[in-house]
C-alpha cells in the first residue's frame, strides 16, 4: 500500500501543470502571475494579478453525507472541486488555484488514481492549479479550497438585490435531485442525464464572470432554489428596514426534458427544492434585461427569468391560475432533519 508522500508525488504533484505563466502588464519578464511556488514546501506562494481581488472559498464533502458511499472515485474527485468552483462562479470570479485536503480510510492507490483523474479533468479545463493540500487517515472526507480572481470591486455578492429585480436561474434545476432519487433506487446508468448531473455538475464559471456588472446579486444553488434564493433575499435586506421577498411564476421555471414525464407538482418540487445542481440564482434590474441575454449568449448557458423581487418579505410561487404553491421540503439543512 502506498504511503502518503508516494501518493502525493505520484498523483497530485504535477510540476508541469502548476506553473502557468500569464503575461501580466507591469510585471517584469519572467515574473509569473499566479503560482510562484506550488506543492512541496511548507506553503504555496501565489501572486494575484494586479488590479484584482482574491475570492477564496472552501467546502467539505463527507462520504455518505454529501455523496452516496458507492460513488465512483473519479466522480468524487470531480464533484469535490466542482462545488467549490461553483462558489467562485457565484462571485463572478475566475478560478486560479486550489488546495486539496484528503482524509482517506486506506492508501488505496487505484482509488486515489481515479479520484485524481476526475479532479484534474475539471481543474485543467478551468486552468485551476493544485498548489497544495494535506493527506490524513480517517473516514473518507474531502476538503477543497479555491482561489479565484475578480477585478477589484466587481465581485457579485448575495447582498445586492433590490425590489423589482428580475429573479433568474441558469440551466434546468432539479435534474440532480432526480438523479439522486434514481441512484437511491439502484440506478447506476452513467449515461442517464440525471445521474450525470448528480455526479458531474458543471460549475457556471463563464456565466458568473459574464454577469459582473449585470446582476445585482448572485448565489449558487447547492441546497435548492427556494432555500438559496431565501439566503440571497435575507442578505439583501437592509437591517430589517427593507425586508425583501420574491414572487415566482411556476410556469416560468425552466423544466428539463428529463423531468418531462413527471406530474407538475413533482417537477416543481424537484426544481424548487432539489439540491446538487450548482446552477446560479441571481437578480437583475429590469433595465439590464438585454445585457442579461447577451451575458447568457456569451456564456452559452440558458438563463430563465422566473419572477421578481418584492419588498414584502415573503416568498411566493404562483401557478398560471394565480394560486399559490410551495414545495413540501424547502431546502437541505444540516442538523435540522
Ligand atoms: P506539512 O507537514 O508541512 O503540512 P505535508 O507533508 O502535509 O506538509 O505536505 C507536503 C507538501 O505536499 C505540501 O506542499 C502540501 O501542500 C502538499 N500536499 C499534501 N497533501 C496534498 C494533496 N492531497 N494534494 C496536493 N498537495 C498536497
Ligand atoms: Mg500537512
């Protein structure tokens, strides 16, 4: 069985991919922006591009809590980075580097090899260099920390929504939750689009960056559209003096063809309360509707306007007959169930 240092050297320390010189105006030739020193020392050194702010985020995935125990290792590798890149997307930040803290029950080399394959498939396609991490023994758990860059002062925050903003969502939420239902009844068809969405969510990095200067507020949907929208509205409410709410139109929810066979209420439940899709939910002032369409086209990501921000502090979903409907399960909250 391979030791900790062998595994790091063999699967994670990839010198050729760490140092990606980027031409930065104002820096002397030979001075790289980004990774100055990667894996192998006591800490990595990272030089942010002048004129940018670092967006930094971390997320842990625990086996049996955040992914089913029998999830293939490559998919765990992909997803552990994807959920973190999704947080950068929601800030409008461009990924630059990441750290990986891996707790493994055993030094199972084929598992680590497959995990690294999935991890780097996503890291490489996003130019995100692995610059350090940690490895220890224990129940399977993966913590990834990401560093992204955003031009100074332009990051998307949760707190910028205003009354009358359009509430928008990317892609077709609810598909990953359907994938989880299918997985739980034994479906292991890795061609099934719902299973693919569950195992390999695509973080909306390009869209997030295109929304800078367009969206007033943004959040990524990890726990369900309604619950995450509620977080955004709460963050945007000013000291209780202005308590925001939203009115959503059920008929405007972007419904994937994967959900076509379901009854309306079952589909709404998945679209509004299903987690794990890592789409973006954001608000846009009505005057920027055409800029929104341009951003969506630039990112090649479908975006739907699903409602409006209100100032009455309540969250309502309305059917085409004007009747109110709410999902039974609002969102996933740890410790609550
Ligand atoms: P220290 O004991 O100083 O914390 P470690 O022995 O944990 O150092 O790690 C040695 C080097 O390998 C460090 O540069 C660390 O960032 C890197 N490293 C450790 N684990 C991982 C991992 N899973 N992925 C990438 N780099 C790692
Ligand atoms: Mg260490």
